C-alpha cells in the first residue's frame, strides 16, 4: 500500500501541471480545475492498490480527469444552479455550454502549460502570490511543502493561494496566451517568479540551511518546460543558463556539516560538469537569439566566467566587472553595484572597490542588507584595517537572517580580530 502511495505521489508531482493546465482551459477557473485534478488523484489512490499501477499512469490520471470534467459539464447543463457554480456570468455560461469538451481536451498540452504559467504569474497578483500559486500548480508542491520551503506557516501559504485564485476570478483574467508585447510582459513575470524561487533555494534567506536544492530543482524544471514552450524568447534561455550554471556549484557550497563554503574556497572538482555544459549551451542559444544584453543572459555570462575558470586564480575578474557594468546599465540596482564592487576589488584592488561600497553605504538604500557590511569588511581586511573589518563582519552577522550565514560572519569577525 505504501509503495502504491509513493508511486501515486511521484506520478502526481510530474503530471499535476498537465492535468490542471488542460482543465483550466476547459472550465476557465483555477480552483475548479484543481478540484477535478484532485478527484483524479483520489481515484488513483482508491483504484491502484487493487488494480496495480498502470503502465501509463499519467495517461490514466488524465483520462480520469477528463471523464470527471465531462461529467461535471453534463450535470451543469442539466441544472442552472450548478452551471452558476462553475461560471461567473451569463456570457461565460453560454461559452461553456457551447464547448466541445472532447475536442478541447485533445488540443496541444504544451499550449495549455504555457497558458497556465502565464495565468499563475499574472501581474494582477503580487510577487508572493505568484510564487505560491506557481509552485502549487506547476511545481506540484503541496501547500505544506511550499510553507516549509519558505519557512512560513502553512495557513499563510494557503491564504495566499486562495486569495490568488479569487483575484484571478474577480479580475476575469482570460485563460488564453496574450500576444505581442503583452506576451513578452507576461513571460517576464514568469521569469521573475522562477528567478525568485531559484534564489531562495540557492541562498536561503532564513532558517538553518544555507541552501535548499529542492527549490532550485523546481525552478530549473519549470524553466526547461518554458524553454520548450517559448523557444524563441532569448531571456528564457538566459534564465535557464543562469540557473544551471549557478546550480552546478550547489554540492560544493556546503561542507560536511552543512556549513557554507564560499566561492573561492570551493572544491571545483565537485562542480557538476553536466549542468555547466547545459548552462553554457542555453547561454549560446540566448546570444544566438539576440539576447546577449538581457539581464538574465548577462548574469549567466558572469556565472559562465566562474564555470570556465579551472581554479579560482584563473577567474577573469576584469571581464566580470565589465559585465556588471553592462548589467547596471540594463537594470540599475544597488545590489548590482555591490556585486560590481566585489569584481572591481579582485580586478583593480580593494581600495577601488571600497570607494564604490562607501558610496553605497552613504546612499542608505542597503542599510538593512547584510552583504553590504560583509563586503566592506572583506575589503577593509585586505587593506589591513582589521578593527574596522571586524566591526563590519559583526554588523553583517547581526543583520543576517540565515543561521548558517550568521555563523559564518561571526567566525570571520573572530578570525579578523586575531593578530
């Protein structure tokens, strides 16, 4: 029984987005589509222990979901009150009544997944709601799993998802892929969500773990799906390149006890060469599509500089600093400037970098950002200003919200204070 449940769970994680995507197009309501998909899951849990896991479990779930959708529509056609539960107004009821469900459900699943991505990441939703809904509908994560990943109460995530569905319904968001500039804007929203999810996995903002590889895997998987659905969009390949190149270092980012290992101290033999090769290939595709100057492609180009360096000493910091300059022109940001300062420090010396960091500190926009004093402490230490460096590392530790990172910064403060 437990083996069957595990099999159902594994299939569900992969197939749930396809089921929901097909059903959303049919019923024009994310909540109802999820209910129908859940009905299929319950049917599998009831049937498979006796009949065994089918040879094509995904097809079984899809067929079951289709039958449930058709049954629901037939019942709706017989009773106006049930039809009203499915639809929001007379025009929508007429639309549903005229649908040929068999024909609709036989259309291309890829288009359905793209539509679902665009709906889950609609700009009418806030960033937190988009992340939660995307992981729920397309990542196949349960509400509890999302809550654990972001270290918030399960009730908070549940409320975000419920509110997101309600907002989409009240805004009467069209369950069709937009065209032209609107499509580019919506794809940009999808990329933003995937980037947020990946970054939370790569460098967890809170909790006891330095990284959460599961979130990185979810973001990369969805990014690869989007690559197949929107192969002509350069920045899709740029983001996939960035994620894969960054993820190639995940195994080397922590030590035996889970402690953080900084980039220059990592064992590069532990870097995943397959992910590096895939990432470089995706970057080449982004460039070939004219996307070399896109923000994700530029960040991927920086990651590629690290990936190509056999040793830390081989890193082309001059090129990295130049790419950060280009990135700052495309997406001006104090965080980008801080990262540029790090590259400048390696390429042109700590004094040049400290001037940039001091200007950022004076501006005040990163006053609560722990990496500003961390970088400043590192530069001061290199300049021999040890007491100032120790104070900066201590301040960075006080601002850090990740336990592992806080410990690292406190250790650096202690080590810097030694004669």
